[in-house]
C-alpha cells in the first residue's frame, strides 16, 4: 500500500508545474535577484548607483496570473535573467501591501496607498528610474517609464536594454525602438 501511495505521490508531483521562483509569505514570487530593502527610494537609488545599476521597482500582487507568467516564463530566460542581474537593482512592491514605502520626496505611506499615489493599478507594473531624481519629485514623476502588464521575452529584453543603454535619451519612442530591434533580429 505504501508503495502505491509513493508512486501516486511521485506521479502527481511530476505532473505539477515547476515554479522558477519560490513564493514568499506574502504570496509574491521571490527570485534571487530581488533586493530586500527598507523601501526608501532615496536609499535604494543611492545603493543602485553605488553598484552601477538602475533602480527598478516591480509591483505585484498575490495570485496575479500575469506576474506568474513573468516569473515562470520570461524572467528565467538566460538573456533576461542576465540583463536583470547585471544591470538592475530590483525592489518588489505589493499592490495591496502594508509595508511602509518612502517616496523620493520623503512621503511615507503603506505600499497600497503608495500604489494609488503613483497611479499603479495593474500587476505586474515595472517602474524604471534615472540615476538622479530632482528634489521634490515623486516616483511617478521621476520614472523614465512605467510598464504595466506581462510581456513576452522579446519585448521584455528590449525594454531592459532600452533603459540600460539609455536609448530613451535619444528621443526614440520605445515602440519604435522595439520594432527596429525586432526587425534587426528577424
């Protein structure tokens, strides 16, 4: 009987999808490249700059199927994983969380209230920041781009590269950059 139970348990375990990242107590994915910080964006930006990386805030929520898609299908791609690890200081925020977040302007609010302040209404949303933020600006005002939604590997890699290479400074819209880079690859 024990042998049959063990065989059935093994078959069930093999049939279940394997997650690329573990879930934390908050129900959010926890890849190893996430930073555990005090969520003070001024400190996070300073630390990102000290490491020669760009600050990226990613908003997620428990049970988000689009977040799961990104963590299981997109972020584990070797090219995307390397882009994130080598170039980004990533801080995760919970759309409905209660952890205090301090904005660039010094305002401190729980995550869920900061999401409202910044206009974040969808998960995942990735917010990318410049190396310097003017005094008095909020994260929403300072963000180079806020990208809501789950995207495929090509779009995600292009976005990470567009920010890393500061292509946004050329004035070329991301959609045109994406079309051009996809055409160059194709």
